[in-house]
C-alpha cells in the first residue's frame, strides 16, 4: 500500500525555502549589481573617455565579484539537497538557459581577469567586450529561468516541459529584460555612492543620471509586466493581487522613493530603497507561489526531501552561514573605505 503524500510541509522545509529565497535575494542584490557594472562598462565610451568610469567599476567590482557567486552556489546546492523534485524538473527542462548562464558566468570572470592582465589596447578591448556582453546575457537568461517557473511552464518530472518555449515566451523575455534593467539600476545606484566616497563628483553625477534613466526603464517594464502576466500567467497574476499585494506595493513605493532620493543626491539612503524595491519583487513572487514551488502541480510538501535530510541540511547551513555571512560582511565593509585609506 502506497503512503499518502503529505499535505502540509515540514517546518524544516519552510525554513530551508526561506533560506533559499534569501540566497536568491543576496545574489540578485550583490552579484546583480556586478552584472550591471558590466553594462555600464560597455556604455562608458572609448578607451580614453571611459577610462575613469571603468576604473571606478573595476575598483567596486574587483574585490567582491567572485565572492558574490557563492550565493548562486548556495542556492543550487540547497535546492538540490532539500528539494530534489524541484531541482530535477528545473534543471532538465531549462537546461538551455541554465547552460548559457554558466557559460556567461565563466566568460565574464575570465574576461574581467584577463583584461586587467594584458597590456595591448586591442586585447583590453576584446576582453572588455566579452566582459560586457556576458554581463548582459547572464542576467537575461537568469530572468528567463525565473519567468519560466513563474508562468507555470516547468511541470514536475524529468524534462516534462518544452525545452524551448518553456523559457522563450512573453513572461520569460520580459523577466529577462527586467532583470538586466534591475541589475543596471542597482549598479548605477551603488556606483554613485562609490564615486562620491572617492571624491569624484563628476562620476557620481554621471551615474546618478544613469540611475534615473535605468530606474525609469525598470518601472516601465514593471508596468508592462502587469499586462503580460495577466495575459500569459493568469494564475500567478491572480495570486499577486492576494497575499503578495503588500510586497508589490512596497516595491512600487520603494522604487518611487529611490528616484526621488537620486534626484536629491541622497546617495547612501538610495542604496537601501533601491535594494528594497528589487527584493520586494522577488519576495512578492515567492509569496504568490507559496505553498507551490512549481505552478501548478508541485507543492512544498511534495518537493521536500525526507526529514532526516532536511534536518542535516539545516544544521549544515546554520554552521556555514555563521562563517560565511560575517566574512562577506567584513569584505564588503572593508572595500567601502576610500582607496587612500586602503593603501595605508
């Protein structure tokens, strides 16, 4: 006689799901800004005119770009261990965009490192173009993966969904564009404060203008997303108007506040509101799906691993985070100091 599937999720599964979503948020807010820096690197101008902007981007991204990818690894390992059916369905149906994400991360890191090592101008331009291009396509395909899951195009099972239309559809394309825009917006906001701290008021103004433009574009994409979701993902759209509505409104309010703070040059405060605007979108989506992890057909209770596995995972994650979070926080705080202070 087969055992009945659980109808209520184990509390440990809920804890691990929250930690997974926190890892996704950390990756978007930290590594996402690094990807956005690559886009601004591309648009900085010629080798001479854009030298100061690229130097600031390298100084801001250089110490943390590789460390920030630990959150992506954290999320992948956590999903693989704690929610095997979810990992199997996503990785088998969405292997094309996920492979492109992996290639983009590798190409971006290699190009960033090689550009700093070579001396010939043509080589720097070549690696700079590779760095910038991979900084755009990687968040696009990450967003497309999110759009595929959100729109219910990843059914439970091994390769049960269409390997192309699952991620190439209106919701996924819009989600990819929104992710690229959000990364660019976060990068511009973070770089304004970095430039001001370094005493480079001209660069702070340049990135302030870019923040205002990219923030307005992201807002327009969010409005377009409402119409797209209503037509292309009605189940998620309906849920966003339910329990997740406060988070949606929080994102709107924080986004508008960020534009005002940028306009008034409050470069430290705008970091907080900009991060809140983006994070609220992620948590609103997560809350709209809960208790489903795949729409429709796979609940958290069905996706969770056995309790012994969940317990071992919680203990391991707790120990790991006790080491990881203070280390990353110290790294970020250390490199928020002016270069003149770091060189002493």
